[in-house]
C-alpha cells in the first residue's frame, strides 16, 4: 500500500514568516510555502515587483532591535500565531580588496546586525508563538562563505559561521519544546543582488567573469527555487525527524 505525498497541501493551516522574502531566494521560499497552502508574511524594507502578491508584506529594518520587535508584533498579529520562521534576510553590501584589516568597523557591525542579530532577535521575539505551535520549524539561511572564508568578505563569512553555530545550539535547546531548527546553506545563486556583487568582485579582483561557476562541480549557479525546495523539506512534516542539520545547496561547491 503506497501513500502519495500531495505537496500542494502540506502547508495548509501553517503560518509562516519569511524575512527578506521580497525578492531573490526569499521570494522563492515565500512562493514555495504559498504553493503548499501556507499563510505567509514577508518582512523586508521595500516591497519589490517580484514579492509574491498572495503574501502579507510588512516593512521594516531587521538590523535594529526596534525594527525586529515591530516586525515580530505585526507578523504575529497578522497570522494569529506562528509555525514556520525562515530567517533569510542577509547578505553583504561590501567587500574589501584591501583584505580583512581594511574592512571598516561599521561594515562589521552591519554584517553581524543583518546576518546574525536579526535572526537571534526575531527568533527570541517569536519563540512563545513557536512553542505554542504543534509543528514548529525554524530555518536559518547561511552561506558557503561560512566554511570557504575569504579575507575580502571576512565580516560576512564570520557572521554566517556564527549563525550556523547559534542554530545548532538552538536546535538542541528547543528540541524538547518540539521546535526543529535547521540551516540551509546556499552556494552561488542567481539573484539580482548577489549577481551584482559577484560582478563587482570579479571585475575588481581581476578574476574571470565565471569564477564562481568554476567553483561548482555541477557547472552552473543555483536558482532561488533550488534553495526554496530544500527549505520546504525542512519546514514540512517530511523533515519531522530533522533538527540541527545544515543542508548545503551548492551544486557540490563545498564537496571539493
Ligand atoms: N544569492 C546568493 O548567491 C547567496 C549565496 C549564499 C547565501 N545567500 C544568502 O541567502 C539569503 C538571500 O540572499 P539573496 O541573494 O536572495 O539576497 P537579495 O536578493 O539581496 O535579497 C535580500 C532580501 O533581504 C531583504 N533585506 C536586506 N536587508 C534588510 C534589512 N536591513 N531589513 C529587512 N530586510 C532586508 C531584502 O529586501 P530590502 O532590501 O527591501 O530590505 C531582500 O528581500 C541571504 O541570507 C544571503 O546571505 C545568498
């Protein structure tokens, strides 16, 4: 006797908050959760023309404690509770051709505020709601930069590495509350923001235009959907015995 999975229904009744869901990988995650029947709130500073229209959009800056508290309050009010939190907002706005010592203090602060503290603060703010959920899943989005660090991006690499370690600590701590905590770690993925940064990087460092593709054994950069599919697995009941894992979605980049 075989039972067929219906992926269009697996998130029915689930309430989700996705940070940075206005575009790029986050927008694909939002769309994937919506396709599975979830009710979804998106948090970012500005709605874009690719922000999935079926989601509720909340504007705010996740780099500040006040911004996070306001987003959490509005999201919980809109959803009436929470089952799935995806801490996806992140990135690096600058790199340093002068090496790690040339990264200004404010860039370190910015990298940690966006890539680590936003997730820590938002998780803390919604924990009571996740504890009340019968199917709580938290997914944090890291980067292969955490384990393939470069001095030019030392601030970003270090912030993502901290996010990964924080996630493992949380997974162990929250298991008894039935809250699963996992990490999805993309390699190079085609998004407008990352494409622009990679182009500036290869230009300024004198690298070939396809330097990032050359790192990927599968021979192409990823799509946002490649990442969203694995987030969906971890957020769904299909991943119900998964906690504390880090799934690298990188075309084999880190297998080298
Ligand atoms: N694309 C890649 O190659 C790649 C590789 C490895 C890891 N990642 C990680 O995957 C995640 C998504 O990357 P992406 O390429 O999809 O990024 P993206 O296209 O630049 O989108 C970033 C999202 O985060 C939001 N955001 C940025 N700063 C914010 C702030 N201060 N407050 C609230 N929202 C903010 C953006 O909206 P607003 O700007 O309007 O706020 C947008 O929705 C990030 O954590 C990134 O580090 C990406």
